[in-house]
C-alpha cells in the first residue's frame, strides 16, 4: 500500500538557521498539507497546497514559512530563520479529491 | 471558527469493558467528522469518517448534530486498542480538507 514518506525523521538545528522538511506524497494525490504538533499540544493545521499554489494557510504560517513542490513528487516546507518555538513534530499529508488525508510519519524538529 | 473538544486527556479501561471517547465540535454549517488513531511510534491513521458509517476494528461513531458530538464507542475494548485517539473536523467548500484536531485522548486498555 502506498504511503506518504517524510525526511528526515529528526532534524536538529540552531536558532536562526534555515531548515527544509521534505515529504513525498502518494503519487496520484492532488492536495497536500502540512501540520505541526508542539509537544503536549494538539495537531495544528499550517497550510494546504493544490495546483501548485497555497489554497489556505493558518496564522501560524507567517513569512518565515514557505512551501514548494519543486519536481512533481516532493513537497517541502521551509522555515527561513528558525525560532525555539518552532520545535515540534511536523506532519505532511496528502489526499485525492474525495478521499481522506493520509499522513506521513512526521519529522521531529528540534531548535536549539 | 471551527473547534474540536476532547474533554478526556486520559482514559483507562479493562479489557472487555465498553469504552467511549468523547468529542464535541463547533462549526457553523455541516462539517465532516473523523476519528484518527495513532498507535505507539506509528503515524496518524484514519479510523472512521462519519459519512461512511462503517465499523472499523469494532469502533463506531455517530454524528449527533443536535448535541454537536461525535463520540467514539466500542462495546468490548481490547489491549491492542491502546493508543492516542484524535477527533478531527473538516469544513466544507473551500476549507474542505483542512483538518481541525482535538487535543487527543490516550486510551489505555489494561489486561
């Protein structure tokens, strides 16, 4: 059964550094999402992406964040200048038009 | 604004006992409701969606629009049901697909 994959599984970075989190959605899916979960808190929506553009974003998704689908298979989340409060588990998800979302295993981001 | 509330952070039951995980929501319109489960060290996976009206692994959930609830039930809990359970809501129209999650309930089923 196809799965959403994410790399790396754990990323440690220094405050102020840029990070890129990578996701490979399921191949025939058209809608892509990023969520995050700060330790002990709920899973929060960050951004949705369809037809090569952002369709919706939350207030968390400020100018420090960007998403891209550079090559038709990868879907990336970039944080330009990481802050301590960006430390969280980041989940990628994808779906077809009518199906539910399938989630990746997550990337744990630790900002020191 | 859409909101999902799971009032119980932790729920413990013994094997064979009934279990109910509560979920209440707030949404102006007709949302779609889901239950996701996360077993230890595994990814979030869909357990139920209200429109399919299926029973998965013995779990059922009924959408009660009057009480704005979508409680998850199982008549006889099993040890392998121990996991984190998240209730989630998706709006309709342009927000379809954007999931709003509850805080999650950790279910522990004791032998």
